[in-house]
């Protein structure tokens, strides 16, 4: 039986700016089970990172977060004060940030940045924390960890800095690991090594993972389930197999069509999704994908679609799924 580690119901995040209120996350609901890997995919600005930073309470002062339920390991965390939340941040929930060069402090050694959170969260002496820091550097396959503790971030390559970020995130054996575009700035070979490393660590510690990415190829190999976000909302959710082999939302069709495919004897052009994401200062009242959808109907611009179930684990928010709508499958009328 699946046990829910993270449960989110109707999460909304708004940024108050001089230009107006940016509705970055607009009422999303999802869960992460213990021991599973969930991928969150979508274009830049779709709300992927903001939704996770909302859960971690790592947003600037001009952000407002509301939810009907935001529970981690059975405990409501939205109303926790800063002191209580710090016991969870970096301890029970670890986060690998997108750019390790800007996430690591250039003025402190790698050892300083590893040892301090271990001492705070695990209540260890400096010597014990240093021993643990060396252990996690070995786990992420950094050679000569003892001497590396005394080096600064600029002395590491991009791939090695990302390994350090993973080491910091797992140093306290978190129950949930959030990885925000962990392979974006890396070449393909290093990307594969980082993903393999995350898979090994998951098996070893039975850690749940939320993987934020725009790369469908990454989620295909890593994830049990996929959440597709667009315009601050979840437009489709299902198992990896369901989303890849039976996608229901036109935005998901567009993402899949824009992926490079290697098929023997065939050369196929990538098909980009035309247009731009919606302005979240004034989000559309209907489906956020209407302006870019070749199958859009009048109702799409007027009313937000209600998510409909395809199976117990698969649902999508699209008016094309209505019984009276024209039948379209994979972007092709049927």
C-alpha cells in the first residue's frame, strides 16, 4: 500500500510586485508517495520551481502562499513558524538547486558549507560532522574527499560542484529530495553520471525524489509518475507510461513532439510549440494553453477545464476529453 509522504491540496503562490500580482502557482494538488520518484515537467515560467520553493518556504518576502492542505509526513507544515520549519529544511527535505555556482557560497570552503548544516541538524560535534562530510563526499564519488573539504567552489568543475550540492542535500538523510533541474548546465556524459548517482542514492536510502525538469528524456528514465505543468497549473498527471504512450492534453502532445527521436532510416523534424506562455500578471480565465492550441474551442477561452480521469492514476484538464468534443488523439483528429 502506497503511503503519502508529501500531500499538497490547492496550493496557490502569488508575488506582489509594482506591476501587479503575479499568480505563479494557481491551485495545484498532488502527492508524493514514500520511495517514489515524481517528475514535474513544463516550460520555464510554468510554476515548477516556485511550487517546490513554496513547500520549502524559501520564497522572498513579497510572496504569499496559501493551500487547503500542505502536509509532510502526516504533519501540516504551512502554518509552522520559522524555527519549526528550519528543522525540516535541509534535514527531512533536501533540495538540489539549479545552479551550483550561485548556490554555493564562493567565500567559504566546501567543508564549511557541508559541516555546518550537519552540526545544526544532527547535533554532532565538529569532528563527527567532519567525518560525516567525508562520508557523503565519498557517496557522491568525489575523489580525495579529505583534501577537497579545504577547497573552494571555484576549484571544482561544474559536474563536481553538482555532486557537492547533492552531498549537502543528502548529508542529513532526508526523507524527500527535491532536485531542481539538476543536470541543466552539464554536458551529456556528466548528466548521465549525476542521474545514475541519484538513482543509486534513492535505492540505498529509500528516499523519495521530486525531479523538476523540462527534459522529458530525463523523466522517462528516472520517474514513476509525471506531473505536467503549464501556466501555473497542472494540466496532466499520470504514470510515466501513461503520459508517454497515452497523453491526453495538447500541451503534453507538444512536449513529446518537440523531443528528438532516433529512429533507424528516418529523419524527422522537431515540431516546436508556437507562441509564448501566458502572462501570469493577468492569466486567462479559461484553459491557459488556449492561445497556443490548434484544437482550441470557444469553451476553452471561457471556462477552465475540470480535470477528468483516464484511469485511477491518470488525469488531464482539457475540454477535448468532454464527451461532446471532437475526438482527437495525440494531436490528430480521429
